[in-house]
C-alpha cells in the first residue's frame, strides 16, 4: 500500500470533514477497479462499520462494497452480514449509502451474487414496517437492477420481479416496476 492510500484510510476517521470527504472520494475512485491493498485495509474498514461516527460507518461500508472485486480469498463471505447490518443504521442517510453500494459485492463472482441477492431479499421482506420501508425497498430494487446490468444474470431479474409482486400497495408496486422497465 502506498503512502497516499494509507493517509486517506487514516483520514476516513478525521474529525475534519474536508479531509474525510477528500479521503472518501479518492478511495472510492481508486477502488472502482481491483486493488492489491484490499486486505491491508479490510479489517479497519470492517471495524469502521460500527464506528461511533456515522460518516465513518457510511464510508467504510461503501469502500468494503467496492473492495469485493479485490477479494480473491472470499473474506466478504465472513463479513457480509456486518455490511448488511449497516443498511439498518440508526442514521437513515448512513443506511442508505450502504444500501446503494452493497450490490457491488455481487461483482465478486457467482457465489457473491447469490449472497447479495439473498441478503437483499431478506432485507426487502423485513423492512416493510420500518419508517422508510418503501424507500429501502426502492433502493434494493435499484441495487438489484445495477447488479443485473453488470452481470446479466436472469436469476437476479427474476428475484427482483418476485419481490415487486410482494408489494400490496399498488402505488408502490407501480413505482418499483419502473426500475425494471
């Protein structure tokens, strides 16, 4: 890991918002493609999922989702539930940042796709009574759509359409269906 990556990883926990944001954007850009330093950062990012600062939780979750493509050892299979748990964060904005990124874990191969789809299906079903349940459901369907576009796996599309059918409120059912048109 080069010195600038290390500095950015340290700055994720900075109390200086500008430093934290600069680190976030730089690391997100660097992790769009596989990197060779994923495991050097992995444990601290997993720890960041439960950090007291919600910004650290959000950034850690987004970076871990991006690092799934740099995970040949399959560590995400051990840590996915911790990542999925951030989609229930007390700060909805943090939960939403995680939810909008978690689909990228599925880019780590077929088994990772299956894990993501199952995790999102469970989350879709359990969020129905939550304060922002319809928005959570929408984000899940958008994530599944993104994963489908990236992989063209018909199982993902079938599962998403099944989930839409679970919606009882026709207004939301129509809204969710627009994601898949």
